[in-house]
């Protein structure tokens, strides 16, 4: 893995760089062949909160996680745990698909280190993939501002709508910084 570590409002010390590389490199144990990809790490400090974003683009998989904590080293530990959960969840999904198709190719190792995964965690990962509720409804065409108002009125963190301007389906969402984001189709 090639690391690209940068800081916003923080000087990335050699100790922080080494700790991050050591922790994130442990993710390689989940793969048969270590991924040869760039690891983008962005460390930030805002209002006494230390925040870290880690993005690992790989073929057929994009791992991305962010965490914040008062201590950067604790934030690094939390973000690595989140990435491990994503990998285990994806591994379960991929292996289930391969079993259904009868394929023997596996991207991930069959056996994980027993100290990292318990049976309870594996069962939780299986349950996370279940759809427990499905909603169907027709979209009323509206502009982005109206969609944001609807989202706020309903108290949701996101809102799917039909964009009256572009005619495509869009999603508005509330960001962690309190502002709003928009996801649109190309």
C-alpha cells in the first residue's frame, strides 16, 4: 500500500505517520494478495476535534471511513475498526455470491485471525445485509430547496426526490458540518 497522508490545520508528525501506516497496513491480512493501491489519509482539526478520513480505492471495492475524537491516535484506531467492519461485510457479501454461483475464486482469505472476529460479530455482519423494510412511493417533482425543506420537516437525514429542473432522481442529505449535500445521476 502506498500512503498519501496530509493534514488540514494540523502538522502530521513522523510518529503520527508511522502509527497510521502501521494500523492501516494491518488491513492487508484480510486479502489473499495484498492490494497494491494508494491509501489517501486526511487528518483535520476543527474546534478541538481531531478528524481522520481514510480512502482506499481498489478494483471492485472502495473503502472509505472517517472518525473524529479528541485524540488523533484514538481517531486512527476507530477509523481502522470501521474499515475492518466494511471489509468483513464485503467479504461476507462476496463469498455468499460466489457460493450461490458455484465459483471458487475468492478475493479474501478464508480464515481470519480468531482474535479479530468473534462468532457474534460474524452473525451481526450477516444480519446487516438483510433488508427489513421496503418503501415504495411516487416522487413529486420539486427543486432542491423544496426537497431540503421536506427533509427537515420530516426530521430525516436524507430525502430522495424527483428533480423538477433536471428530471432525474436526486438525494439531498445533511452533512456532519450541518450543511447540505446533493447526489444526482449523471
